[in-house]
C-alpha cells in the first residue's frame, strides 16, 4: 500500500508514511 499514495486520502497517506 506504499506504492501509490492518493492525495485524496490524507488519512491513509499519513498512516502509510508512519
């Protein structure tokens, strides 16, 4: 799930980078 971050999901993105 770290392949493509969608700016549409800031919550998912933040949880991904952490």
